[in-house]
């Protein structure tokens, strides 16, 4: 059966009030050296602050009740009812102000997750502690025989005691109640036991030295600074929760040594000041370092997760890309094989059509009228053009399926073969072809012949009437082991809007009567260059000639 909210709140209030009373009585009996109502360390502040941060303002009455009982029943400095109510009100207001400030500005229960919030928590807790100290000293001045000249010392002790109590007690309570997971402690149980043993050993040594007597007794107080390495040990190897617990244990041992010394006179004030400074600095240092270490661990973990996620994404994308590339390669292979087979199989029926049509023309041409002879001639021309297109398509498909392995060759060698193949067109056009130094390249020599032959033939074909065609082939050094080659002419040129279109298969910018051809030469050139890992483009304007540029890997 679920417990009613009011019953749960009542139980929690009882626990908070009881803890406040017990720790408050012990503190006043052991550490109220400056004034019976002002303890050097006031753990109830930490209890009250943690209770209101975690449980809300509904626990404020429990804090007030605990503080009222402690002050009303203090045998060393009895105060009247009004004084007890005033001091209890100041203690409650301190807890409320501190909780509101921490919740608003320091992250509440997450105040120890970052170094910034740790320092904010310490600052805000110290500010809130001033509320209790001012109200408490004012109550003592009005209801007891506290002399006015003693008030500054009591005020300082009260304020520092409450601030240190908040720094020592609130963090472990908040951290343990927020996170009860003991996985890390179990995983490092031997190290945790060793750390605890070292802390207890230090407490024994401090107590032994302090018990020898003055002046060696003061050394017991100074030995407590040996606790700082132990606090850093906890901060670097464990979490803020274990660090706060270790700091509280060390503080308890230091306070015990201080209580056994019973230093009197002027030394008492300085010893008390040293103790409060040590406890406050130790608590703040431990929490700040632990939060920085935790932030670093969190950042490392986020980076590791991001790296793992990125590696997973890369693996998935790589697998998908490999699959897509395999599919594309298979599709291209199938398409190339289909084009080759289809083109090859179409040759026979076209030969038959052209052959029988030409035979009909030779045998019966005399018996036909002019219209019939023209129709037969059109049929023959169409068959021949179709055969030429199929041959070009075969050439296009063979670039990817019948290429040879790439090897170092001087580019001048395939250029000479290409010019020999174009000997007749060169004579007929009167073209002048020159070339500069051409480096060795990694290439398929047969395809280089076809590439250069297509580009030079294109330059001769698209010449300006009544102008001698001039073609120059050259090379320019490129980056990353490549060279840029060019074939420059003084022909009719090409409009910029057609610079991409000229490389598309069967795309023509002029009619066949004016410039014969199938429109596949530049498409084959582009396919050859791309097979060699390069790219091809054109620089041209109408009437200014054209420069075809392409990149190839050099043999060096």
C-alpha cells in the first residue's frame, strides 16, 4: 500500500529535525570555544541545506524545530524563549536562502557536476551563512550577557562555522541520495579500502602527536595538511561523491584532534581560524578537482561514443557505397555487353538490306523511273548511315570493355600513328599540325591513338572556309603527378552554352550535309579520358577557334 504524502513528509521532517538536534548538540559541546552558542563547525547547516535542496521548502518547519530545540536546551549558554526563537528563525532563513540561491544559480542537486557550479555553491552557501550569523549574534546581544566588543569574534566564528558546515556536510548528503550506484566503488574496492585506511592512519598520527603536549601538540594541527594528497587521490580516482565523503572523514578527524587539544588563550582563536580555513579549502579543493575530473571523463566518453558512432556510420556508408559501386559496375558491364552484342547482331541485317537494295539498283535500275531510283538511293544511304552509327556505337562500347592495361608511353608515339591515319584528310584540307614536347604518360596506347585522332579530326572538320587549318598539340605541367594536354585549332569555334553538349553521344550542333559525321567522336574522347582517371573540357568562342584540354597521369 502506498504511503500518503503527508505521512512521508512527517517522517522526513522527523529525520531532519532529529539529525539537526543531534549534530547541533555535539557541535556546541565540542567546538563552541569562542562562545557557547557559536560552534567552529556547524554540521546542521549542511543538513538543513541538503534537506531543502532535495526535499523542498516543506521541510523548512523541521529545520526550525531542530534549531529551536538545540538553542533552547543548550546547557552551556541557556537562552530564553525569545532568543531561541530568533536564532532558530535565523538558522531556518539561512537554509531557505541558501537552497533558493543554489537551486536558482548553481544547479541545485547538480551543483557538483561542474567546477563553476562548485564555486557558485561555496559562494552562495557562505552568503546564506551570513544571514544566520547576523541574526544569531543580534539575538545573543539582546537576550544574553554577550558584550558588544565580543560580537565581531562571535560573528566571524558563527559565519565561518556555518559556511564550513555547508561545504562539508551538504555535498555528501546530496550526492549519496542523488546517486546510490556503488558499481565504481565495488570495482575499486581494494583501492577504496586503502584510501580509507590512509585517512584513518593520518588521524591516528595527528591524534598521537597532539597528545604529546605543547609545543608538539601544535604539530598535530599542522599535520592535517597531509590530508590534501588523500583528497586529490579520491578526486582523481573516484567521483565527487566519494571525494566529499573522504573530505568529511578527514574533517571529522581534524575536528577531533582540535577538540582534544583544548588550546586556550590567544592561541585558541588562531588555531580555530586555521582549522576553519583548512576545512573550507579542503572541501572546496576536493569538490572542484573532482568536478573537473568528472567533466574530463564525460568529455572523453562523449568523444569515444562519437568516434564509435562515426566509425559505425562510415562502415555502413562504405558498405552501401561498395554495394552501389558493385551494382553500378555490373550494370555498366551488362550495358556495354548489350551494346556490343546488339551492335554486332545488327550488322548482318543492315548488310543484307544495303546489299539487296544495291543489287536491285544495279539489276533493275534501268527499268525504274527517276523517283524509284531516288527512293532506292535513299534506302541505301540510310542503311550506310545506320551501319556507320552502329560501328561508332561499337567503338564507344569498346572503350570500357576492350581497353588494355595502362603502361608508360611517350605520348608523341600515338600522336604520330594518329597523324598517319589522318594523312588523307590532312592533305585534302591543307592543315598544318604542330606539337610541342609531350611527356610520358600512363595510358592505353591504342586508346591514345583514338583520342588524339578524334580531336585532330574534329579540328580539321570544323574549319573556317578559305582559311588554312592550324592545329597545335601541347602539354602543361599539372598537380599531383598529372599533366594537362591541349589540342588547339583556328576553326569555327563553339558557343559557351554548348561546351557540355558536344561531349554527349550522338549530339550534333550542325546538320550532316554541312559537316558529316555521327556526333560520337568527342563522346569517345571523353570516355577514353575518364577511363584513364582524367577529365576533358573545352575553351572556345565562335570564330576564335577551340582548345580541347584533358588531363592524364604522367609516367614519372
